[in-house]
C-alpha cells in the first residue's frame, strides 16, 4: 500500500510541475522533476501507461527508402503522454502511419502509441505537436514545429508507398509528401508556393520580396529553409 501511495505522490508532483513549466508545444521540464519521473518509471516498469499501445509490425523487407523520420533505427527522445513526461525513450516517428513508435525494452517489441494521448514529442532536434484539424489543416495528427513566434511555421511530414510494376516484380518505394503551414492570428494556412505566402504576409510584402532577393531564397529548391527564414524575418518586422 505504501508503494502505491509513493507512486501517486510522484505522479502528482510531476504533473503539477509539468503544467507549470511546459506549453502546448514543449516537452521541457525543470531538472528536479526529471529524477522523480525516472524513479516512477523504474518502479512501475512495464505497467507504465506509456506501453499500453498497439504492437507495431513495421513494413515488409525490400521497400526502398525510409518509412521513419530521419533515421532507420531507434533514437532517444522525449514524449508528453497523458500529461506525464517520459525522457530518454527509444522511439521512431512513422511518417507513413503518422504514429509515434516506442521500443518496449523488456518485451523487445515496437509499440505504437495512441496519438490522441500524445501532446507532443521531441526527436532528433524536432518538436512534433498533436494538432486537431482546423481551417487548412484537413487532418488531425502530428506536425513538426519549425518556428514558433507571433506567427508559427509547421510541417506535415507524410510518406506513402509507391508501387511500380516491371516485367519481373513490383518495385516499392517510400515517397515523401511534405506540406507546410503558417499559423497567424490563430488560423492555419497551407503554403503551396511563394504567392500564397506573400498573400498571408501582404502587410510586409515589399520588405519580404527584398529579403528573398538579398538572400537568394528559392521556395522550389529548398522550401523548408526558405519558409523558416521568411517567417522569422516577418516576426522580427512585426515586433519592431
């Protein structure tokens, strides 16, 4: 009985501190709470709610490319799940299924977490938020926060399996299909090209066109870098 009372105290402490120190797109936590959460994880072990997902079977051998974000293998990351922060968790982000996959070390199994219970996760230098569909955001799911300020830039990272039939077999390959969104005044806008971007930032169109020219930016060549630099510049102009 004392054991479970102690666990409840740890949970209460961690949830309170997280709520005071994290925003909707942050998985940071004050250092003093990390040790409490780590102790909670050691005590609860396999019974932790983090492992109550569905087994992830992966993809068939022989498909070209990667199904997962930026890495073919497990990478240490953090996830805010049901209001509890878990750190140093082996994980993958499945861009085909839009699922966060964690490694259950005790059972040596890949577990697909319930997406709606994931507030956000941090992996390979990127913070992914679970966002509800709204406006131009047609699909609820995980979005990569590329920049956050008075205006924000998000990326929807999706992949699909392309099949090509040849004389001997079917060739399969993972194909990326990334889309970018700007959040301005609580609304999300899909950015298809430079024209759609300038329409959103029409109040600073002249300055932005000059900034694009001076920095030799090309949306078609490198959309992610181009958008991140422009959004950050627009934010600086808005704050000046």
